């Protein structure tokens, strides 16, 4: 993603100028931005101050890490499922219940039937 040439504090300053009464076209000319960029900033940062932006950035970073962890877990589960199916073992989940052919002595571990 392209890095903005404006810092978060500069964006907040531009938005505060607009709130103070400076017209949007004048702000856009002064700072060399398009009106679409201004309105995108206003929808994203409108009503925020510097501390809230910091918290938002932290949450975005955490969200990215969690998405990566989830994708890795899904990939590992898919690899495990594929490896077990190649060995000829049936994979059953605990939700399958007794009608799936489960015997009373069978145990489940991570959604895989252990016989």
C-alpha cells in the first residue's frame, strides 16, 4: 500500500481547519490534495484526536496479526485433514454424533476420531 505523504497529525490539522470554516476547495488547493482524498480522510478520521488515532493504528496492527494467525491455523487444519484422508482414515467431527457410526469407546481429539 502506498504510504501517505501526510502524517496522521497533519491530516487531523487539515480536518480541523475545515471544521473552523475554511472551504474544502481552498484546503485542497493549499495542501495539494483532491477533494476525494479530503472526504476519505474525513470519513476515516472525522471526530478523532491524536490519541484515538494511535489506538486505531494499534488495533489495525493487532487485527492484521490475528488474521494472519487465523489463516495459518486454517492452512494447518487443511493440511492435517488432507494427510489423514490420504491414509484412508475417516475424519469425523464430534458434531457427527452417534448416527455417524461412532462406537461408545471412541474418543475425539481436535475434531478427529481416534479409534
